């Protein structure tokens, strides 16, 4: 794990890290990257770029996103809380359905 993420101990730290990632890698204005910003069309990234963001988060935080993640996590806050949960920093987000939870748990070591 990168030294740059060692200080990330809660979902708000992770949110800030993801905002910086999108800002720095894709040139998205930080004012657009609010908690309520829609991932699909709301932050100005293509589907391919969103998949790259997921890949970068997954690799950096040693987590795995199941297929269909971008159908479950529709807002930037959803992506952040989902990532924090998969990393063990937060309880399961309310938007996570039972089916999606099962798929997440099948590929991640998520604390009960």
C-alpha cells in the first residue's frame, strides 16, 4: 500500500483522496466534485474514465469492485462510502442491496 494513503482512516479522508484523483488525473473542476455529484454525466467523465477511476481506487486500496458497481454507486458520495466499506473503514452503506453485498463480500475480505 502506498505511503500516500496511510493517513486515510475514514470515509471523508477517502472522499478527499478520490476528489484529488479525479481532479488531478482528469482535470475536473473541484467545484463539480461534490458529494451529490452524479457519476454518470454529472462529473464529466466517460464510462471508460469512470472504470479507470474504479481500477485506480481498487489497486491503491487493495479492494475489488464487482461488475455493475457503477449501477449501484450513482453519486460520488456512494463511490466513496462503498470504497470505505470495502476497505473496512465504514459500516455497509444503506444503498448497498443484498445481492450487491454478496458479490462484494465474495471478492473482498470485508469485516462483518
